[in-house]
C-alpha cells in the first residue's frame, strides 16, 4: 500500500534527566526510525503526535488529538514504536481506542512488533497479549517503586519527590 497518509504516535512516560542533564527518555528515539520507515515505504507522514505522560493516563493530550483526527479520518494508518507506547491502560480501554480506529478505517502498525491490523488473523491476538503484558509491566513498575519508597521511609531516608540519579561514583 503506497501513498498512505500516516499519523505517528510516540510516547515517553516522563521527561527525566540525570544530574548531568542527559535525557533518559526522548521521543525522537521512536520518531526517527518511524520517519525512516515511512520514507522507505513511500508513505506520507501527515501528523506526529507526541506525549510525555504515562501510557496509563487516558488524558494524554496528543493521544486525544490523534483520536480526534482518526475520527475525522485525517490519516489512513497510525504507526507506533510498540503497542505499550500506544497504551498501558486497562485492556478494555485500549480495545475501545482500537475500535475507534477500526470504525474509522484507520489501521494500526507497530514498528518493532509483528503487528499490523491490515493483516487479518493472529495480529489481533498478538496485540491483545502485548496489551496485557504492557499493563502488567506498568503494574510491576508501580509495585517496585512503592516498595522502594516504603523501604526508604522505614529507614528514615525518604525526602519525597524523585530520587537523584548519580552515575559512576565509588
């Protein structure tokens, strides 16, 4: 399918930097390979939607803009780096978003996973499994973070906020 009108969606959980100011998460790490892929496929990038929020947050502003553009069929295919970049919300919420895309004849493709809703069959099942895994990973991260904070509180070392990352050291 040449000449597709494509929307790119990239998401990072947070913009974090270490003490030297180096970025941990940068949307460009997702966008650059997606742009290159579109160029190879001769697809026209019509939109780039970029959020810097948790995938569990349904109020991601660019995600909502993307859904609005999809409802108006302003593009044919939504390209994401991976399904967990699309959403880490509960599966029923994510399925609702996928249904919105489908109802508006918008296909979804994950660049790094073997998922492309233009292909029928196993793609939908694989996508469901990956959505479940993404949600589970989010829950594990949350539990580990809470356990770490609890341990620091019990030791009297918790001062609130995000911990300072120090690389190297002795």
